[in-house]
C-alpha cells in the first residue's frame, strides 16, 4: 500500500467527525415532531450517539490491528454502512415512532428506545474510522506524537464545525432530510476513498452499497416532510380545521403539539382553554382599556391579535423564533404592525429593558409540554414583578396532570414568594383521573374582582379560580420553591416516572 500523506488522514478524520456531529444535531430536530424538543430528547440523543461512537471506536480499534490496506478496506465498508443507515433514518423514524412510543409508554424510555433504534447504527459506523486512521498516522508518520495529536485535534475541530454547520446553516437552509442526504454523500465519498486507498477487492459489493445508500438518500428526499416550515428552533405545521372553507380556521402545530387555533373572521374568540383564560383575565384585571402588555411566546399570536382588535395600549411580544411570527402573519391573520415583536428570549427581553413597565405580562412559552425552566424560577418572577406597572398583573399558562399537580404547586409556591396575591384558574369541569389539565396562574397586588366567568372557547366555557384552602393544601403538600439553581420542572410533571 502506498504511504498515505498525513494531511489526507487529518482532513478525512475532520470531515467524518463533522458529518457525524451533523447527524447528532439533526437527530434532535427529527425527533421533535414525534416526541418534542425537551431535555429528555437531547439527553437521549447525546447518550445514544456517544454509545454508538464508543462501540464504533472499539470495533475500529480491532480493525486497526489488521494490515493497513485491509483495515482501510473494512473502514471504507463501515462508512458505506454509515451512509445507508444515515439515509435510512429519514425513512424508518416515521415508521417506528408510533409503535415504539405506544409500546414504551414511559416518556423517557420511549424517547431513548426510539432514538437508539434510529440513530445508534449511524453513530456506530461513523465511529469506526477514528482509531484506524490514527493507527495509520502514528505508524507511517516521521513523528508519531505530533501525528497522533493532529488526528485528535482534527476530530475535535471537525466535531465543532459539524455542530455549528448543522445548527446555524444546514437545518434552517436545507431541512433535516436534505442535511442527512449531504452527510450520506460525504460518507459514500469517504468510504470510496478508503476502499481505493486500501486497494480493496470487493469493488462490486462496495459499488452496490454506494448505489443503495444514494438510492435511500433519494427516497429520503422524496419522503413526506412532517414540517410545513423547519426553522432553527421548531418544526412548524398548519392544519385547516375549519368546517366551512369560506370561514377558515387554522391550527398551528409546533413540533408535535398544538399551540393555538385562530379563525379569520373571529379575532376576539379564543379556541383553546389557555388563550381564553389569558385573554379574559387580562381584561378583568386591567384598570383601563388601553393597558400595555408584554407577551412571552407568540405561538399563533391569538391573544395579541385579540388585544389589537380591541384597541388596547401598546403590545410587545417576545417570540424567539422569527419563523413562528412569519407563519402567524401568513396563516393566522396576525398583523405585525399592531405589535412590537422582539425575536429573542422573553426573560432576556425583560432583562435588557429595565425602563419599560407593563400593565399585563403574559407567560405562554413552552418547551414541549412544560414551561422553559428559566421562566418558572423565583429570579424570573422577581424580574417580571419589577417590570410591572403599579397594579399590574403577571399571568402564566401552566400544564399539569390531575393526579400530580406538583409542577403547578411548585410554580404557585414560587410565585407566592414574589407576589402578594396568587390565584389559580382553570375550567370549571370535573377532570378525568390523570387528565392533563390547563391552568393560568395569576400574580399581582390584588385579587380578581370575580371568581368565575364564562367566555367562548369557542363554545361557551366557564372558568373559575381554585379555592384558597385547596391551593394552600396543594402547595404545602407538593410545592417546591424553584430557583435558577434548582427547578426540576420535567420531573415534577412526571416525565421521569
């Protein structure tokens, strides 16, 4: 075998490492339409990918003991296998998601099992080349130490480059499927290079594998896209749920959850429990009609749209994803000229505007089914209280389960350390055992003047405040004070049980 230049080994290791990290980032994005984008999604992805790399490195170390030409031939075959399993991930994930998640009902294990079935093999095969290439570099270079250091550095730099390219370029410009097709092509090219360098005899099988990988890549590109729009943050989809095509009603789906419904001809009517409560309670608690409001999370912009239709005072919305705002304007009849839209995190938006005061601050941001951790802590509630005008109110949308209510209790307990009055509102109906329930928690200086109200949601729905004695008992039994240092909101929701 002809001596391979060190630069070629270094570049190859960097390219393969970059491609493998692109797959890791894309894995989280692809899983989101099925399981959401949560701490547990990323934990499962990182664990599965690292397990695959580790197993691949072990096997690659075994291959590295073989003569260089033979080791390169095996490595080329491994990369062709990586190409096939990477392209195949686009096709098998939708097929496996529903049966796996139904079979493994516990969320953490369901996410982990699905991730392992789809993304372990691509990571395993991508982990094979590193020890083989390092062994060749060390044994053929004039100085083994610098050669080994160069190989390690190349792998790390490639991993950094792949992470940045996936997060900042590929996903938002190409989408998940096309990004994995690019990785597939990189793996095929790299595999072909190593087979050629190793003068492998199995050229027919290698050619068939390459054709199969590229064929799977083509099928991946032709597969139905679960997203109408794939942004840097979310998989976004619009569904028409109207009964009359002449009077359109659209549903916004972000990742795997419905985030709001709007009707073109009914800007003042809310179609979900949480927006109905947020809208009505804001009206109830405002001292004047032209109140100012700050909204954390835009979604389909149903509440800001209703405020604008009523002619309230200045409306500010902090929505981290510009694509969500664009979709709300295109498909949910939100007029961006009626509000000041800040495309940044809501807590940061409040923090960097110390001179602004609002009559109403609404928290309606979610990561999967939980409020983002940094938006439920004592430190955040203090910030929100500081940005309220005298007599202002803070409202937050909370989801919890009827048989737990630990997340709700902890948010109430935390808000009570900041606000003199804290109320919990929900629909006045007997919940089913274990039912997922929607609440709005209100913090302020005074109580709401009514303890119940009826508004369209879209049918006439009655909402009421939970009794103080019940809330006190709930907080005492299940409430934790959440801080920036300790806010286990996912566990409190029961996602680890």
